[in-house]
């Protein structure tokens, strides 16, 4: 049974933390203010490495032994997918446009990437070339997605103002995906990732990172 009443807050290594991923025993975090990605040791809470992103990082997820990053570029903030190696190197040749040049939160099942497109109120499952394989209309606004230990997709759901946030499961099987609430989260919560024992989210406006079970 998941809980959200044991929230543990920790200071972020950079202001306005946003996307999170977990890879190689490290918590990876992107910052909107520094346009960098940080690798954090969750035990010592120290930054192991940091790398400058090609733009503003909006989404992060582990795929195999590397990361995928959604990056916003240019005045129009067009969104692109990049590969980021575990040793902190962005592959410039991997730059691939997100569908409709929009997207943020990422979740991965095996090697299949799910991209949240909040302005279009949907999640899309991507083919290897980042084209859309299938799309899922969202029942509410979304502040983060991630697959849990049971293989189910979890989501941070909010109202039209992206407030009154709830953590719960999102069932993609029905023609109209259904959200089932588990517990409340602070309204600052953005992004969602499971490390094998705990969930993590960024409390963006508080410049903190929080974990819960």
C-alpha cells in the first residue's frame, strides 16, 4: 500500500528543481534556473556531477543504462528529446523533436517512453523514432508520471489551477483512462520517480526535493 503521509523534504542543489529520474543508484535532477542536470547521491545527499543541458530541462527518465531528457529550446520553447549518458554527456546528434514540439514529464516501461503533453491534456506512447504510437486523454491536469513497483503508471493529479494535488494510479487500459487517488501531495510537487523503495518528487517553488512511500 502506498502512502504519502511520510513526506521527507531535502534541500535542492539548485533553485527551481523540476524533472527527476533514477539511474545507477543516483537521483538525477534538472533545474529550470541553471539549465543543468545534477546527479545526486541519495544517501549522502551530495552532488556527484552536473552537466549543462542544451536548453531548459522539462523531463527526465532512465532508459536502460542512459537517460532521456526533454529540453525546451529557443524563444518558442520547442521541446526536443535528447540522450544523456550515465557519465553526464549529452548526445547532440540524438536531438529529436517531440510530437507537436511539446512535452514535459516522462515515464518508461522497459524501453517504451511515455511523454506527458500537458498543454494538449494527454500522454503519448512513443515509437523508437519519437512518433506517436498511441495517445491517452488525461482525466485531469498532471504534475508528474512514473511507473511503480507493480508495473502500474502513477500520476500526480491536480485541478485546473494545478492545485489540490493527489498522488495515485492512472489506468490506461480503458478508452477513457481512470485516475484512482491514494493520498495528497503539496501543491508545489512536480515530477515523479520511483527508486525501488521510495517515490521522489520536486517541491519546485520551495527549492526542495521530497521522498515518500
